[in-house]
C-alpha cells in the first residue's frame, strides 16, 4: 500500500517566471532574486525564465541555477517550453514544488499529477491586478462609479471563466502579499483561505545609509540648483494615471516655477503623453527617463523631495515605492492599491485617489513648502519597511508555506 512520505528537510524548488531579474532592486518582480538566493542557502533552487540582459542560456549564481529559454519572436510559446524544460530537469532530479510567479506555469500545473510535484502560483498570475486597475480610475461622481462598477464586473467575469478558474483549479496554493488580496481571493474568486499564504514580498533591505543626491545627475538633467523635485514611476499603458499626475503637477509648476517632475518609464514616451505635456506648457519642467538601469534607479530616488507611484497595474506591493520609503523619502501612493494596507496616511506617507488631481496638487505643494514634519514621516516610513520586509522572516514564511502546500497536496506529510 502506498504511503505518503514525510516532507524532506531539503526541498528541490522550481521557480517559473517569464521575467526573472538576476539583480533585484526596483525592476519588475525585483523581489524574486533576493528570495531565490536566500532560499538556496538551505534548499535546491532552479529557475526557468525567458531571458536575461546578458542573453545567456544558463546562469549559476549564489547556488541558484537559472535556465533561459529565449527564442526571437517566440515568447508566446514560453509556457510550453517551460513545461518541456521542467520535464527534462525533473527526470534528473524530481522537484518537490513548482512556484509559478506568473501564469506561465499553468501547463505544468495541468500536468502535475504526472510528475508528483505540488504547484503554487502567485496571485499576480490571476487577473486581480486588472480589477484593481479599474477601481483606481473611479472618482466621486455617480456616473464614474456606475461605469467603473460595470467595467469591473465585466472584466472579472470575463477573466474568471477564461483564465483564472483553470489556474485556481490546479493550484495547490496561492501566494499573496497583502491582506486585501487574500480577502479578494476568498470572497470573489471563491478560493479557500486555507490554501492562501501571505508573504509580504517587497524588496531586500540592505544598505540604509542616507544616499546623497548626485550633483552629476542633477547637472545632467539640468535641474535648477534649489529646485524641488517630484519623481514618479509610470507605466505608459496607464494613460489616465499619467495625465492625472501631469495635470496635478501643472498647478504646482504655476505656483513654484522652479519645481521639476521626473517621469521614469519603460520604453519610449508615447506620442499622446508627449503631446499632453506640451499642451500643458510643461515641456521644460517635465523630464522623461526611459528605462534606467537598476543601479541608477536609486540615484533618481535620491533626487526626489517626493516620490509618486499611483500605478494600479499590480495588486501587490510596488517595489519602487518600498525602496523610496526605505530611503526615508516622502511618498504619495494610491489609496486603492495594496500599499494602503501598510502605509498610514499622514504618518508613513500619503495616500490619494489616483483621479483626485486637486488632492495630489495640494499634497505636492505642501511637501515642497515643508508644511509637514517630513523628517518624522521619512523615519517612520523606513522603520515600517524594516519591520515588514525582513528577509529572514520572508524566507521562513515562504518555506513554511511550501511545507503546508506539499502536505495539502496529499503527497507529503509533516
């Protein structure tokens, strides 16, 4: 008679993610690298991803073995290729658990019974972030509330039956980073809370010594010597959010002409956004930075008197805003994003509705005029990040979750 084995002390872990940064910081999924290499101190960690900046097909670093399956013009085939690579590696050394950061591990999940491996997904593999994105566009008008509610319902139902339901059905566990995500999974996606595991993925907090503002960077950007600077990370696909930030800054620039707004985006600035900047007569006051290198990002944060991130593209914690808080920067985040679960308004930073341009303008001006106790707010923000994103704690929580997932899958016992 077949008997369940006890969960082994040393796990063989496979992490699947289309985008996997081997150096974390503020890049997309920047939390993955520090988590992976800390897991690798006690467990075997293998990564299957699409590509890396060095265009290598295999990288071994800090005991993490990563395989990259890049083929020009073939990204859509990554889920199948990831499954094929998984099978190849699994034949040599069977994996205990597969952790898919995005939805690309779905093919593995659907075939998990053939390989006796448990499969977990991050909540970002569902369409929850799209729903959060729509909610963030609402303002206080009745028309807006009705139209956004209808759009949220349509988006949820469309994605639930076509994408989310198959993924959740094969998932032995789901990782979330905030209580809001866990509640949403249970209430709207009908996913059992016993199979949901909260690990507040964010950033690896290491050097917290004050970072000096780079005079070289200031000169390169042609910033006035005593100008106040707002820095904002943007996504070019979120045109409404970008336009709201620009409209809010227009009012700031009128009252403080020497102030500047630095927009950091990925890819060339879109023509509509560029036209909008000039239509508001902000051409000399808004600086767009296209895809800075990860090690340069901290220099831009250091220039900021206020760091703004109102993105609604993720239902998890945005690493850039966490890094800014870790550096004692004053942040403005969205009150409808998960960051609202860790930031106390007026204490660790400020929370606004992304569509409320007047409130955003008022806050930026007040910060520039130092009408708040900015030093105390910055210190509180850093302390908050230190307490929440302790790497040893995150790794311990991840391993505990893996153990519980292995047991709940029915293959192992504690």
